[in-house]
C-alpha cells in the first residue's frame, strides 16, 4: 500500500455538504508545499468551495509512462491518483 501523505485544503462548509475535488500535481523536481504556495491552494479551496488535494510524487518526479507492451495499464502514479479520486472525490 502506498504510504504517501497528501496535503488537503478543505473549505469551511456545513456538515453533509458535498464539495468537488481538485487534484493539483506539482512540477517535476518540486514539492506539494511549493505547489500549494504558488497556487494559493488554501485560498482557492475557500473561494471556490472545492477540496484541493496536493499529493507528492516519489522522488519529486511523476511516472506517467505507459507500457508499450500494454498501453491500457496505467503507471503506478496514475493508479495512485485514481485511488485519491476514488477516496476523496465524494468527501462531505
């Protein structure tokens, strides 16, 4: 199981309220902290009423490669991001 720690910015909202999920991926060589700072993720979450997730890439580099032998199998990072969407996409 992937043990990455995801930074989440959750807007203030009444209990039971649904909010859209926005996943922000940092640039290669950067970090979620830098992405949060440069994008003003906390302000974005509050202003737009969205949950902002900033996951880290292992070694600060995303693996988005597709296998030439099996182009339908997503990379490990793509699988991880899809799991985040499944986990946080319906947050209340």
